[in-house]
């Protein structure tokens, strides 16, 4: 199916199904997750309420359905790699909720999943064997860096979902204007799913996205970079996450979120705990305590700045 008006209409239909499925799953996941004890504490609230965790599962299933339909109707050959990597990275995120996978093993697992994208080169006879082998390493490691960086800048109501809507909408416009219509459609499906999820995840959140939902966007973005050979837009939309992880690394080294004290909630505001490590958000808090919504808007503004800058640079 070509990307004419009929093709655009089909993409919109798939996106609508995506939105409906995400919302229906969310409606039932709230009860399902709580009944099975899959919940987290909203530590940035005064009474630390229990909220269902891993609500990103709704996004996983709706996106997988969208990708299958899109690949079937448009004969998009490489969508199968996005489907496989989306499933496995979401599985790693879901397991991480229960097992708290340590940083180094998690990095290795993500590298293995990301290296699947190198099949794009291994099955193309125009690429040499040496190039294909190098692609396995470079793509796998780059994938793991981006996925883990995306996961580090998280933990506040609406932050991950909102940032994903901004970044994926930006990529939709970028790829469409550069005539990468398949990539634009995939990015659009991501934007739709996370926009629906955002309605229940924004402050005050009714459900947490969990690692299963946080790890998906950068996983898909890397795939789009591989298939279009357009890495620069991906680096721009993930720039805040990469900057944040570099700052945190030089502050505290390789560590997981559970190794550090969370922010302290007092008098309706979030305060830095004693001996806090440095990150984008904690740098902002050095100017004084802030409301959670202020912190989220601060990250949104940085993300928007890089997304806008993309169109001036490229």
C-alpha cells in the first residue's frame, strides 16, 4: 500500500485502534495489577499512596498490534525487528520490577536485544561481513546506552509519558517532512499510545508506567535510526536523557535508583536529601525545593528546546 491519501487514512485508522486498545487495557489493568500486588508507592506524595505499577503493559500490547497491522498492510519488511525488540525490552523492564536487575547485567541484556537490529545489515548482501559484525557491536551498545539513559530520567507523574509524546511527535514531523513515511507512521503510533496513557499518568497519577513502558520509546527510536540511517534526530530527542546520565555518572558512577535516597517531601514541596547525587532534576532543586509539577515541566521545557533545535540544525 502506498503512502497516498488512502495510505494516510489507513494509518489514522490503525492509530485510532491503538488509542482505543490502550484505553481499554488501562481501564482493566488498574484492578488487575493491584489484585496481584503489582504496585508501587508514590513517594513524592505526603501519604505515599499505592498505585498500580507497570501500566506500560497496555502500551506494549497496543503498539505490537499496531505494528503487526501496519507491517501487514504496508509490506514494511523491517517492522518485524521493531516488534521483536519491543517485546523483549518490555519483558526486561517487567522482570526488572520484580528482580531489580543490577546495572551491569541489565546493560548486557539490553545490548543483546539491541543487537537484533543488526540483522538489517546481516541480511543485506551489499554490506560486507566486517561492516555487519561491527554493526552488531555498535548498534547493540548504542541501543543499551540510549535505553538505559531514557530510564534514568524518570520517576515523576507524567514525566516519561509526556516526554515520549513530545519526542515521538517531533520524530513524526521530522520523518514525514523528509519523506520517511514508514518511520513517521511508527513514531506517530508511539505518540498516540503515550498520549492516551498520559491522561491517567499525569499529576496526580492514577497508574505508574513502569520500566515496561519507559524502555520502549528509545528502543523503537533506535530501530528507526537504523532503518532510515538518520541518527541525528534520535540524538536530539534523547539529548536530555543522555546529558542527565552523563551528569549522574560523573557524580555517582554506575548505580541504580534503589541505591540512593529519594527526594524528601515536606510542606507540599520536594527537597534534596542529604548527600544527594547530581542529575538534571537535582541540579534544578539546588535553587530550592519545588513542586513535582514544576520538576516535570522543567524536563518538558528542556525536551522541547532540543526538539525545536533539531529543525534549525538539520
